[in-house]
C-alpha cells in the first residue's frame, strides 16, 4: 500500500514524502535481501526519459524520496547497500536536481531534498574517499542552486545544505567552515520567510545533531545515525556565525542587512540555545535583542521581543535574575544607541482589558515588580508580537 501511495500519480508530494519516510523505517527492519529488493523497485523509476506519461513522472517523485529514505534509514541500523548502487543513486539525483531541463520541472525540488537526506549517510555507505568526493559534488550542486529566484527551491536547498553538515565527513573537514561562510553570504535574499530556513541551516552547521533543527519532522524522537563515528565537534562555525551577526550585520545602517541577521540570531537561539558559546554570550545576545526593540522596522522589533523571550527561557535562575536586571535597567534608564524611553508603548491601550492601564515599557516594568515577577516583562513582549510571520 505504501509503495502504491509513493508511486501513484494522483497523490500529493507531501503524501509521497510521508509514505517514503515510513517505507524507509520499514525497510530498516527487513532482512537485507528484502530491503535491497525494495530499494531496486524504486531505483528503476529514477531514469525516466522525456517521452513518458505524466503518471510515470509523478511516480518518479515518490521514487526520489523513497530511495533517499530507504538508504538513510537502513544505513542507521547497519544495513548497507553496494557502494556502486549508492553512487548510481546519487548520480541520478544530481541529474534530477538540475532545474534547467524542462523534463526535471516536476522533480528537481524533491531531488534537492533527497540529496540532503542521503548525504547524511554517505559515510556509512561509501569509502572515505568516495564519500568525500560525493559530498563535495552535492555541496557544489546545492550552493549553485542558491542563486535561484524560486523561493521553494531556495528554502529546500539551504535545508539540504544543513543536512549535509550532519555528516562526519563534513564535520571533520574544511567544508564545514565553507558552509558557514556560504550561508552568511545569503543576506541579500529579500524574502523574510527564507531567512528562517537559512537560520535553521546555520544552527545545524554550528551545532550538528545538537541543533533542534536537525530533528526530522517526520519522526517523534531524536535518532542520530547510530553507526556514526564519534566526531569531536568544533566551536569555530558557531564562533564565526555569532561574530559575523553581532559585529557586522545586526547593526548595519541597511535594513536589508539587519533584518536577515536578526532572524538568523533568533533561529540560532531557538535551535542551538544550549550551545556552550551561546550560553556564554547570552548577556551580549540579550543586549543585541534589546537594542532591536528600538529599530524602525516593525519585523525587526518583533524579532527582538521574541529573541528576548527565548534568551530568558534559556538561562538558569541566577542568569535569569541578571538578565531581568539588565533588561529593566536598559528600559528604564536607557543606554547608548537605545531609542526607547520609559514612555514608549509596548502594548496597545486596552490590550490587557478595559481595566488594564499598563501599556508603556515603564508601566509594564512597574507592574512586573509589583507582582514580584520581573520575568513577566518577557512574557508581555512575547504577547506584543503580532506579525503574521509568526
């Protein structure tokens, strides 16, 4: 039944992906010969010529997802396929990931996504030399696609770039630094939603399997590749990303630079808030988000408020007290570069009901102190964000 769902022409792409994910999980429990037989049944659909019917092209979409998930999940449990078979599958996916031919129009986005999935298992399926060669080919292909004006393709591509960086081949080599620098160079992309995808990819580059963004949305528990060799992670990618955001981008005079940097920093705190470098720099991050509250751009202001809430949630009790004190001091006394005064409106009048009179920063701070719950300031700022992007 799942094979039929994955290959049927009338089924949506997301349904094909879900069916393929389940097929991959099932394949990992099968005897080796049955798993190989299942994989072969989908590999046959990867090389379809231009003259085929629409239904067969739709079947190709399901096959692209299925081969990636089967290979990845079987590799997780030590069930391997021949290196020639894996190399052939990756070669086919690289061809299908090219959006230029009209014949690939229906399949290039799933192919890009599947390259990221299968790259996570390259070290388990190929020799070290072959794995490195194919990882580099995939990285080159995906980085070339980031110039696309297709938003769906771009967001899928940066997600796959993040997936590549979960591979020990990348985490122990120079490609990890290249991936961080490449993602930081995408600030010119105009669509705000795209920068959330870029921020999540940055989190994976910086934190690997410890990033919340590395969780597979189709599985309920974290299950890194159990056969992965132990690789001692480096702090350098996180150091580069935080330094570039905080020192170069976040307070640029250009809103088109500040906006993506703010979103990226929010994504880093959300998905990699437990990273040692993030924890050590929480006060600096709070100061940055606080200054964003006075930005002229509404979205950047809301990112600042969301970020402050996340920073507070990440701290221990002692740190929370320091964060609250610093925030209240900045809001009530001001600091260099901070344009908000105690009389600046945080909540619209009437937001707390007809009897609620607290609406300015100063009033909210006073209310929080009266209730002996200074952390409420963070909750009020979170409530005040209303942009549709959330």
